[in-house]
């Protein structure tokens, strides 16, 4: 990151972002408190009618398949548990932030959200396939993929202003779009994503996904194996999401797969493996559509 003036402008923009789900962010902070009670969480959620409605809608969906209707937030919090409630809260936060038009990346309203949700479902499936005994990793991969491009909501104006220059830089020098952003603007959407994540108090694992999902091989040496696995899975899911064309913007140009993925996840480079995985991912379209409808 080499543009402090732009960074200062971005911090100011963050304070003026519309549609930031303040109560959802407060719930997310509370979920990091080991002493918080289910009633404390229910009381805070109940202050926001829209958040209450979305949590209950998700809780009563086929995704969970509870045998009876969940009618109150207190009941929903108790039956879901804190881990699953946190995942739902991140889905709601992401939908609120990512549903607006992102003109700088040529994304219409809702396109970035649909791209994020597709990548999240793909990442969770990849995690379950490659590390079937680690359910925590699947949840981390889902949330990391969901929020990986959050920096775009702030950087979009600056990208729009320099769009032709960034695209020309990417094509002429065979750079990824993110790298071309960095060269032209002095920072990329992953740099800005770090600032957004820190402002919203997201956990360190999510910061890793946001910062390194384009280049997992650049993670610091001290990064633990679970986080390395998760970021590599998000990177792989991101590449497959690009292939699917879901919510694809101008940054679909030049998306190289990081070689670190193969060794970290212990997967081969053979075409049949990737064809099989891609076919499996295409079967998840129904799941993605259902989740998209539930959060609206």
C-alpha cells in the first residue's frame, strides 16, 4: 500500500457508508465475548426489525430443516448456537454491504453479492471435500469467501475514474486486475478490504482471506495451517466463481491460479480433478439461489 492520501480519503468514506447494518455489527462483536448470553444476543437483535426478520427467515428455511417453526429471536439464538448465528450475521452484513451497484468494476446492483455468495458456497464445498473432518474450516472458508472483495465497495469510485488506465495496464503487462489496481492507484481492493475489516472488527482469519485471496502464497511465514488452507480454498473457489461467470466484472481479466494452492491443499494439477470439482460446484446452483432468496 503506497498511497497514504488515498487511504485517508477511504477512511473518511467508511464513516459515511450507507446501509451499514449497525446492529448486526454489534451482534458480531458480542459473539466474540465468551461470557455473552443467548438473551443478551436476542435483546440486541430485537432492536432491528429487519435483522430480526432475516434471522427468523433463515432459521425457518430448508437450510436448517427444523421440525417446528421458530417464532422468536430468543428461540432462534438458543437453537442455532453462537457459531451458526455468527455465520448468519456475516451473511446479513455481506448482503447489506455488497448489494449496491459497484460501477468501477462494471457490476450492477446485486452482482457483487451474488458473486460473493457463489464463491462462499463453492469454498465451503471445497473445504468439505478436501478436509471432511474439519467442520470449522468449512465455516471459515464460507465466511472468508463471502467477504473477500469487501474492499471493492469503497475503492469503486477510484477504479471508475482510472478504469481505462487500469485495464490497459493489466492487458499490456499481463497483470491480474488487482495488481494493475495497485500499480495505478497505489493500492488494490485487498488493501482497502483490510481497512474495512479492521474498522468493522472482523477476526484475523477473515483479514487473511481478504488480504491474500488473490495471492495465498504471500501469507506471512507464521500463518497457521488452518488459515493457510482456508485462504487457498477461497482462492480456488474465487477462480471457479470467475469461470462460472456469476457476478463477473471487469476484474475477471487475467486471474492466474497461485501455485501455492497445489502444495498447501495437496491437490494435483491434472485436468480430470478440476473438471470433476467444477462439475460438483455447478450442482450447487440451487443451494445458492435458495440462500439468495432467504436473505432478501
